[in-house]
């Protein structure tokens, strides 16, 4: 009775963009803290909810960036003791916390915006427009830095980048509201701008939350169909059956697979194992695999019985 078991996990233990992402997050943190303080002062001075919304949003981003930096550092730590995968999913947990925090914050701001629509308050539009224009420029810098660092391929960094993209929209909305108030005196433009930004932020946060939950619930990675993957493995010469196939993500960009592969009698199990691994790496970029290869002894016994069965006389 022979079987081969292999656990292969080379090539995915670190994001290639980890260091660049870390630098981008630290720069973003400094810019966020400085801008948030300026906006709070301006929002209070000009009595602008849109500007205060943007300021609170920016300060919340400071917390989000701190979480992201900490999660990135934890994810880069090597496995040890009982933490056999290290802390790679810390990034996913940080994305969940960021998304939930931003949703709760947005709901609170939305309620305040509705109250201001019902009871308008005087707003100094010119000052709001100036500070908002500066905020747009400063908020664009982290977005560009994170995009260059590969944020689209990292759930944690992507969540943080969306925070800053939301800040750009919030600043743009505050800028428009400030200009409208300065030119027309229509004060409801300020809370309306806040409501628009709140809606956009909640939609983006729900998308991040959905992606994170899929990783935590170990759904197959996007673009990978387990049924199709099983057919590809079964098509490898010598393989007669595939079962107990599981494919999931340890973290963003780190797919994993486990399966039992049954081969025909007389087939080189090690060679078949390597052939299966090559198929998985080439078609789906899966390099972390745990594959058990078993020989179909039942088929071997059937063949042996046919060979030893006495031939009927002609």
C-alpha cells in the first residue's frame, strides 16, 4: 500500500509590494493627521458640516492607517509555534474593522446632515472652498502612493486607499458646496454634500467588507472554479480520481489547495504529484498545496484477477 503526501508552500509567504506599501501607509498617516487638524479648525470656524464631515473622516483614516500599518507588520512575521501561518489574516481583520468603523461613522454623519437639512445653519462658503481645495490635493497623494505600491492586490491596503479616495470625494463635495454657498447663499448645499459622500463611502465599505468576509469564510479565490480545477487535475495522465478538494485563501494573494488524488496502479506517484503541482501553478497560480496521492488498489486487484483467471479452452 503506497501513498505520497506533499505540502508545498513556496513563493507566497510575502507580498512583493510589502515594503513599498508600508512606506506609503506611513506617509499617508502623517498627511492625514495634519490635514484632519486643519479641517477641524476650519470646520468649526466656518460652521460647515461638509468640512467637519471631511475632517472626521480624515481623522478616522488616521486610525485606519494605524490599523493597516500594524496589520502589514503582523502579516510579515514568520510562522512560529501554534501560529503555523503566522499572522497573515491580520490584514483581512484590519480591513473588516476599517469597513465597519467607517459605516458606523457615516451613518452618524448622515443623521446630522438630515438634521441640518431640516434646520439650515449659516456657513461661510468661501473659507470652506479654500480648505477643501487644499484637502483634495493632500488626499490625492496617499491614493497615488498606495496605487503605485500595489494596493489593488492587497485587501488591507485597498481598504485604506478607498478611505483616502472617499476623502477626495468628500473634499470635492465640500468644495462644490462652499462655492455654491458663496455664490448663491443656498446653505442646504453643505448637508447635501455630506449625504452624497456618506452614500459613496458606505457603498465602498460594504464592498471591502464583502471581500474580507469571503476570505474569512474560506470561499474559493475569485476567478477559480473548484469544479473546473478538479477536472484539470483529473486530466493529468495517470490520475483516475480526485476527491476532498478544497481551495481557499489564507490571505489576499495567497491561495491554497488540499486534495486527495488517486492514481492507477503502476503509475509513478511522485512524478504524478509534481505534474499536478505544475498544473495548479500554471493555471491558477496556486503554489501552496497539500496533496495526498493514493494508488487505486481495487483496480489493481481487478486487473490481477483478470490476468490470473484461467483461459477457456477454444
